[in-house]
C-alpha cells in the first residue's frame, strides 16, 4: 500500500494533515458529482486490498477488493530470511500479526530507514517463510475494528507474491510496491530482481499492461527499468532518500525528472493543491494515481462509514467527496481502502 517512511510521515505531521483536510473540505462544494466527463477509464486501485473492510494484505482483503470491482489490487513486498517475497506493508510483523505471542524472544534491532537509528521489532528478515506462515494475520483487524469484525478473518495468513498472483489470477491487475529498497540492498538483496524473477516465472513478463511497479525509491525503479522495462513504473511521492526534499512539492522540473524513467506518479493526496498540479504531471506525459482515499481513517484505526464527523459529513460522505474532488482534477486513478465507495463516488459499476 503506498505509505511514506516514518521520516516522511513526520514531515507530514498533524498540522499539515489538518491544513490539507481543511483545503479539501473547502473545495469539495465545487467537486463534480459524476464521473470524469471524458471516456477515459479511471483506475480503481484497492489499497492493500479492500483494507477498510478486511485485514490488509490477506487473501480475504484481495478477494473482497475483486468482488467490489477493483481494477488493480496492491501488494507491498517485504522479504523473509530465506528470500521469499511476502505481501506485507510493514517490515515489522508486530502490527498486523501475533508474532509477539508466537515468537516472544525473537525481536531484534534494525535500522530500516537508513538514518542510523535502530528500532526494536519483529522484522520479516529475521524469520523464515515457514515461521511467518504460523502467524495469524487477521485477528488484529477484528480487535481494532469490532464494528466490522468477521470470524472468517481469524487465522488469515500472510501470502507470498506467488500465492497472490495465483489467487488474483486474471480477475484484477497487480500493483506491486518495492518497499525499503535501500535497506534490503544493504543486506545483499535486490528486491527488484527478485520481483522480476517471480513475475517471469509465473509467465507475466509479457503482460506488463496488467502490472504496475511502484516505489518511493527512485533507485529501485531505475533498476526495474534496466532489468524488466516492460512493466509500467510509478514513482511515489514524496521520494525517499536524503536530499529529496524537492519531491515534496509538485513542479515541472520534478515531473520532467520522473518522466525520464517512469510512466506514472503516485502523490500523497496532501501534496496536491488543485487541478494545476495534476496538469503539470500530465504535461510531462505521466499517469497520476494519488493515495490514499479513506477520509479520516487510518490503516490501524478505522471509523464506521456511517459515523458523523465534526464537519457534519459521515465517513463515507467524506471519502466520496474527496474522490469526486480529485476526479474533477482529472486524475487517472487512485488508491482507496474502500473500492465500493469509489464506485459510488464515480458512478461506475
């Protein structure tokens, strides 16, 4: 699912979020109520699956996303100790599994962000795939969201990329994110090459039109361009890495740079200051897929869709209004935790 590193998240702190949401709410009155006026299809990308309704990056979330009409289902990739690519957003297993209970003494300290600060956690790189397959990746969701708890989520497992490819089949496209590329590279692993190898082994090296490769790391996308140029590449913004503060604002120079190695860009919706920013990216020939349309909810703290906010809108109404606002900016698609709400907002089936 696309999500910035903790360092970048700190940059987009509470104040920026509040200001950005105020901007969105201020413009929403003029947002269109129908789908984009031209015939170009807006791509519906299920963020970590239908993660607003089911535990992220589980087959249950992918299944629901497909049933709700997602064009693409997102996979965040992490790596195991024995070199398997798994679909998991965090490098640390603790948030979305019961790893602390099953392996209480297996925590370690790692500097994932490359800033010289080690953090204690249960990192996927310290566990074999067999060990990770013992973990319950669904019960946490029921505890965090009792209003949409489902017994079927208990015991969900973390899928591998291969398992996800087989499960999704041709029912939706794959929108794959290369996570923490510099971290894994520092350990001697090229996640781009590993991903390309899996796709090729599954016969997907000639079907790039149904696959996007995204990353916050420019280096990883350049590597993918080198070894598997047939897949469409999407630069997530803001970029990770020292000295890329310039990528926190959409400019013609940034758009031109990205267009040199990628076909699309995925900006944080809080970066977009109106139609002009989208036009700047389009003029460079880039597709634009902002993230993430989910209102005031977060991956770890959902809100009932019918719950009314301080601005008088329900959570569902807020998500719909935000989507319609950006459709009016003429985006090419977007990431959402609620595929069915996207359909309602855009008037598509």
